[in-house]
C-alpha cells in the first residue's frame, strides 16, 4: 500500500484477475501459476 501511495497510483487501477493467465501450460513449466505467461487466445495483442 505504501508503494501505491509513493508512486501516486490510485488503488482503483489495481486489477486482481487471472483471466490473462494461461491455465494449462506445458508440464515443464509447472502449474498455471506461471508468472507472466499470457493467454494469447484471450489477449492476442497484450503488449
């Protein structure tokens, strides 16, 4: 919370959502909690 305040970022811009994540990655990457792996079929132009 302190960092949001220090950077003057309103908390309303925080998004707690997992829809952008892939949920069935290759087994070598572990579970669906893969960090910043984007589901390109849902968000093809995420950059």
